């Protein structure tokens, strides 16, 4: 994992869950972090905790649905550390429901955060990475990006899209500019995502499987593994599933 030491890493959705766990794991391994999320109080507390641990971190209040916010986050990384080595596109939401419920606002939000947010993150860092002729973009997807179930149609569609975007990025940039692209697809993980459910049916399903998910630290380990590989090796996809669930 020596390949993590000194790397400048931007993490979106860093204020809780997988983003927070990834920030702590990478800080332990010597990365220099720029943490982005909407909740400044949590970002500030996490940044201060990492600094107390002996790590390096800065934060930017940013909403991934704003391309301008992510450009400012990238600019902060360059201003503070001189480069951008890794972007972890982690921010995401999951207000799943059956299509017949017509929760159009939830559909719009998922597309904005889960798809556009990933694209805006890529757009913010890609020019810097291409100029450096190195970099690594890690996109968080889901096992729902490989299979669809009742209530997951739109959410799965956004995660299928993240798979397509990540593989397209790999094909376009890996050999041409040395930029690596990795998809990390978690199964059920104990985060705040289940708290965003608005559908009674989806909430009932969530209540049935509560406690069966993985800790966010397991996904942080997967992200760290991908980033920590030597530059000659590119980890394309990692799927991590909880042992307690078959799907």
C-alpha cells in the first residue's frame, strides 16, 4: 500500500458512511485529502480528527449536482497540494420505489446526484490529470448496477450508467494519458442511504434486512486496495457483497 503515501485524494460525499470511512483509511496510509460534501459541520469535524491523527486534510463545502462546486474543490486541491492524484466519486442517494409510484422528484435527484455528480467530478479533475499524465478516478457504484429488482429500476439505471462511464473512461484514458479508472460496487452497506427512502414498500424491505449489511470500512478497504496498486496495474472493478445476503 506504499503507493498511497503522499497522494492527493479528493473524496465526495465525505461527511459520512463510505466517504468518511475511506477518508480515515487513506489518511492512515499517508494520503493528503480534500474532503467534499454539503454538511460543513461534519466535514470540519472529520478534517480536524484526521489532523489530530497526524494526517493532512482540507475540506470544501460542495454539492455534486453543481459542476461549479466541484471545479472549486479541484482548484482547492491544486492550490493546497499542487496536484490531484485520485478522485473518489462517492456521493450518492438511493430513494428507491416502484415506477408506478411516480416519484418523479426522486428519479430526478438520483439522476442528478448519481450520474451527473460522477460526470461533474470527472470534468473537474480530468484536465489536471491529463496535464500530469497520471491520475486515478474511483467511481462508487452498487451491486444494483449489475441486476434490477422491483423498486430499484431507476436507482439501478443510474448505477448501470456509472459502470458505463467508468469503463469508457478507462478505455479512453488508460493507455493515452496514464489515468486509471476503477469501479467499486458495494452490496448492502450500513450507511445513511437507507434513511433516504420515501416509499413505504421500500422502507419495509429495508427494515427486513437491517443489520445484514457490511460496515463502510470494508468498502474503504476496497478503495484503498485499488488506489494502492503499482502504477503498472489498473484494477477495473471490485464487487464487495455482505456474506449474510445472497444478492
